[in-house]
C-alpha cells in the first residue's frame, strides 16, 4: 500500500487553495425592481443623459467665467547669434575736428542695435466691466440649458422605464409561450402513446396512429420557435439593463397590471398637457433661442468697457546667461478700454434672424407634441380597453376549451369520439392559452403606455 508523504499533502492543500474547483455560475435572478435598478445603473443611453447634465453644469461655469478677470503672463528670452546693426550717416557740418573746427566730411557709423541676450516679462489682467449685457444673458442661457439637460435625463428615464416594461414582460411572455408549447407537445406525446397502445390492442385504426404522430411532429417546430424567440428577447432584455448578453438570468414575475385606468380621455389629456416634461423642454428650448437672439442684438452698437492692468520688465546683456546679474527695468499701469462694434458684415443680424426662425420652429413642435400626446393617450386607452376585453374573452374561452378537451379524451377512450375531435380540442386549448397570455401582455403594455403618455412615470 502506498502512503502520501506529508510534503505531498502540503502541496495538495496549496493547489486546492490557489486553484479552487470551478463550478458553473449561478444564474442572475431578476424581478422587475431589480431589473429596473440595473437598467438605471448600467444603461448606456441613461449614462449619456447624465453626462449631458454634467456638461451643462460646466457650461454654466463657462458662462460665469465671462464676468471674471483673465490673467496672462508672458516671458521671452531672446538670444542673437549675430546682434543686428544699424547705420548712422552724419553730414559733413556735424563731423568737425575738435581742435581746428574744420569739417572732416560726411561720417558713416555702424553700431549694434540691441544686445546678445534680451529678456522680457509681462503680466496682464483684463477685467470686463460691461460687455453690452451679454454676460448676464449668457449666464441665463446656460442655466436654462442645464435645466433642459436635467429634464432630458428625466425623459430618458421615462423612456427607459417604458422600454424595460415592454422587454421584461416580453421575456416573461416568452417563458409562458415556451411553457404552453411544451405542455401541448407533452399532451400530444401522451395521446400518441395512448393511441399506440390502443392500436396494438386493435382498438383503433392505423390512420388514428398516424394522425397522433403527425400532431407531435407539427408541435415540435413550435417548441423550437418558442425557444429561439425566448433566447432573442432575453438577449434584448440583458442589453437594455446593461449586462453581458450571454449571462444566464432567471426572471421572476407575472403578466399582471398593478394599476387601473381611471381618468377618461378628456381628463387624461389635461393631465398629460400639464405633466409631460417634453412641453417644458420645448419652453426652455424657446428661451434658449430668445437668449441667443438678444445676444446677437447686443453684439452691434452696444459698448463694451474693459479694464486692463499690466506690469512689464525688460533686461539686456552680452555673453552672460545668469539672469540674476541682469538689471531689470520696467513699470506698470492700467487702461480703461472702450469698444463699440460698428460693423461685422451683418453677421450678428443673420444669426439673430436664424434664432427667430428657430423660435417659430419650436412653436410648431409644441403644436405637434400636443396633437401627438392626445393621439398617444387615446391609443393607450383604446389598447387597454381592447386588451381587457380580449383577456376576459380568452379566459372564458380557455375554460370552455379545457372542458371540451377533457370531454373529447373521455369520448375517444370510450370509442365514441374521433381522433379529429381530440386534435381540434387540443388546438383550441393551446390557442386559448396563447390568446390569454397575449391579451394580458397587451393590457400591461397599454397601461404602461398610458402612464408614459401622461408623463406620470418617475
């Protein structure tokens, strides 16, 4: 008998500790609330809307910066390999002998202009005092833009909420479809097996056996289609909530409407026109264009006052690179600057007219939104009422079809009924189940569309 040495035991423990045995990953279990939480955290469209809000915040700071002073420093160290020179020509009457006073004729003098090393430093502060009122307008525009982006984030969240309801419960519906398809296939297989026994006993004909086998074969593609459809909608759901589309998930939920539509059409439209965030978005957009129009109007003939403060120093030297040995000379001062834009090729006027056209476009968009909202409310109410009636009818039909299927099975087992009766009854049961599931899903989505059309989704 072979024994394991202590050293081998130690190495075994180390290997097991460092490389634990792999086990299949557990599926992520999601109900509606957890799926909604993941979507709010990981959805890319919502993340982009959050970034727009942050950009808008910085734009407010950028507009505020227009009222603050700007400070600039510049420094130059210049070195000449050959110092520039200049020529001075003295006339003859200025070039005289100091002893005799006689003219020595014209004199040409060449002298260097500057030094080998030149140092210059400048510090300047510019403070806008008044720039035609444009800073205040720009700041107001930036604040409106920030509010517009914040509303855009809320609208994106509402759109995501509705899209997730559609997709999450479509995945629940696909589970139910697959379940119904497999149940139908199981019923057909059990019936086929029963017919096989009856055929072996000589009770039924070969035709009945063939029909039962054909019924099973016809249901197999439905099961495969339901499986493929389920896989596709599950991937769409995982894409919306922002997780790996190949990760296994397990859903918990049922096709049930949690609320009830109470308000009639007219009242619902009033609520929608008051609460839809898109109307406020258009109002802010209009105010942005109005602000742009004002800025362009203030860009022509409106005076600008600026205050400039500056400090400057210079030094020169030859064959010396140590700045501490230079003698710096300079000064400081200030200036009050007046600027009046007189003509810029009518560019400001053209931009102002473009802003006025954009304001008219926003007014048209508001009218379109109002009409579209009324249509959305009407459609959601109509779809909800239709799905509610279909759900009630499908529920009743399923009860009747199930009872008919049971009767058909009894009649066939007693030799009274036919194979066709069973197949038809089974088909009715499956159709009723599918119709009931679809009606419940349609009702749930219609209720969500109703809430979205009213703008009451938080």
